[in-house]
């Protein structure tokens, strides 16, 4: 029996060059490392609201807001790509705050005149939030210009408020608590005008007192004249 043949020798192979490790992916410049996105977004909205209320929309730049937030402009754009988008979010946040007060659990079952009277709570709340009031009056003053980015917000804001007032008057009518000749449209517009106008006077006059009693006087005047 013959001995097994020796295995053929394999040709030597060149050693493979060692591969460089892939560099760790870095965050883009200006993006806040480790920041909670939702919390950071809320901080930006609160800061932008303050800047807009003090300087107005058109006089404010994204770089100004970024500095106020402690971000680079790139970091701010990561959350809000344009100033118009940021303004929309700021005003939506402002309306959400008002809506939360207007729909307080204790008031959700109120109807008609009582529901209208509950708006005094919103007026009182706003008196404790001068920054929110200043933001509204500043933006409303600019947004009467139909080319302003906030014009659509202002129109929608007033239409939504008017719809809620009309709904409350309709409830009063359904419950037999409203005179047939009640000027619902005029009362609706006057109540909205009063709420906006009271805020303007309160902001501009340091001697102005409480706003809510003045709103209540106007509503009571309507109720005595056209309520049942």
C-alpha cells in the first residue's frame, strides 16, 4: 500500500490591508445633542412668542430667535424650517392655551347666557399672562395687512370666536332665554371687540384695572335687554 501523497502546497496570498474603522456619524452642525425634541420645541415656541410680542414679526429674524433659544440658526431650522412656519406654530400654541381655559371642566356643561358669562374666566386668565396678551395684540396689529403671514390666523381666530358666541346664543334661544328680536350678530361682534379692545387698553395703560368686570357689564347689558 503506497503512502499517501503529500498535499500540494497552496500559493501564498498577499495579506489583506486592514480596513479603517467607519467614523462615527456626527450630528449636523447646530443640532442640539441629547435634547428632548418635544421639550425643546416647546421651549422654542415660548421664546419665539416672547420675541415676536416684543419686536413684531417683520422686525424679527430667525437668527435673533435662534440666539434667544441658545441654538444656531441651523438648529432652529431643524425644528421650524421658515419664520412663517414658526409663527403659525406660535399662534396655534397661543390659541391652544386659551382654548384650554375656555373649556375648563367646570364650564363644559354650561349653556346659553351662562356659557357666555364663563368667558370672563378667560379674560381673568389673560390678565395674568401679559406675554400672551402682548403677543396677540402685536400680531393682530400687524396681521390686519392681508399680505401678512398671520392674516389667515387672525381671520380664522375671529371666525372661530364668533362661531362659539353664536352657538351660545343659539342655546339660549333653544332654551327660551333669548328674545326673538335679539341682534345676535351685533352682540357677537361687540363681545369679541370688547375682549380684544380691553386687552389693548390694559396693556397700554398701567392704571387700567381688571378687565373681566368690564366684559361682564357689557354681557349683562345684553342679557337684561334681550334675555328671558
